[in-house]
C-alpha cells in the first residue's frame, strides 16, 4: 500500500495526521492543509468556531459546481457530470 504522506509534501503541514483525516473525508488538498495548520496554531477546538457554513457538494446543483470550478481556476469541467465535478473539486 502506498504511503499517503507522499500525496502532499508534509514538511509544510503543522498537523499531518489531521490533514490525512480531512483528505480521507474528501476535503481538497488546500482546505485540508488550511484546516490542519489552523488547528495546530489555534487548537483543534477553536478551528470549528470560525468561518461560514456551506452545504456539502452533493447538495449543490451542477451549475453551482461549475461556477465553483471556474472560481478556483480549474479547467475541463464544462462537460463533466455532477459526480465528476464533485471529484474534481475535492481533488484540486
């Protein structure tokens, strides 16, 4: 089995274990890194108290998913179905 830590250079991560947990849950690399580093800095319990809320990608429409892909500067998303768009957004 391949070592999951090779997925991202963990030298810049402050809490690599939390990063891996978040990636396993389907969070993007950026989001997992941002949350794990904030948790290491402020404490895990403090991280969940800030920021807004957003529904799970499964609840978004295809148009909303495409808009999000465009916001993130992703490419080749216009012909993807909902499932493929969700995979693209979670793996960027």
